[in-house]
C-alpha cells in the first residue's frame, strides 16, 4: 500500500509539472499570437501610376528635357504610388519603408541599407494611409517591392519582408547607424 501511495504521489507531481509547462506554453503562445495579429495589420503595396501622371512628374523632375535632347542630368521620375496602411486601433512607431529589388534575397535586416530608396515616419497613427511616389524599376528589368520595419506599442520591432513574411527583428540601432533615423535622446 505504501508503494502505491508513493507511485501516486510521483504521478501527481509529474502531472503537476506537465500542467504548469502547458499553462506557461499556452500563455506565451497567446501573447505571441496577439503580437503577431498586431503586426499583421500594417501593410504596404505599390500601385502603378497612370501614364499622364508619370509624364507630368517626369517633366517636373527633368526640366532640361525638351522631348528630344537632354540639357541636364536625367532624373528618374516616380512611376508608381506606394500605399502604406495601419489598420490597428493604435499607432506604430519608427516606420521605415525600404524599396528593394524583387529578385534579391535578404536575411534578417540586411535590406535596411543606404543603397535603397527608403522613407521614414516617426508615427503611423491608426487608420492612417501614407502615399509615397517611387520609381519602382531596377536594372535588369526588375521592379522594387516595399519592405517594412516598424515598432509596435509593446516596443517589439518587426520586419515585413517583400514576400509578406513577418518576423521580429532588431533594426533601430542599424537605422540610426545608417542615418535613416536620428538618434533619440
């Protein structure tokens, strides 16, 4: 009988440990799901501009071009509009939109570079829609796709890759080092 009580106590202790483990796992899983749901509500995409709008912006960017000859250096005018939206009920911070070539593969925050066109916004408020004009052509007949870096209200730093993959990543120190973000006091 004594052996039976000891075995029952061991099984009960093991069951308690397993129960605690699964409770902690469920709590962490719910917390991660909530964070991920928040990050999923930030999106960005490019929309091609109408030809007449492209031509108008091209004339503004290249006043020395008379249709046949160049008198000044040629500047690529925007040919698409980038739209970025925050569908959360709260703001996100330190938003960086980086336009990267569609055929490049990046690991971590390697797309955050001074060689790519990027826009920085300190705050993207709830429901806000940002519109930027970009030239989405690259060499080799490719095109540029936006990658997003942002910080949520829980101070989690995120990267939404050009493929839509969402991962936590530390990017602020690199952005400050590159001069994309000014150092905060």
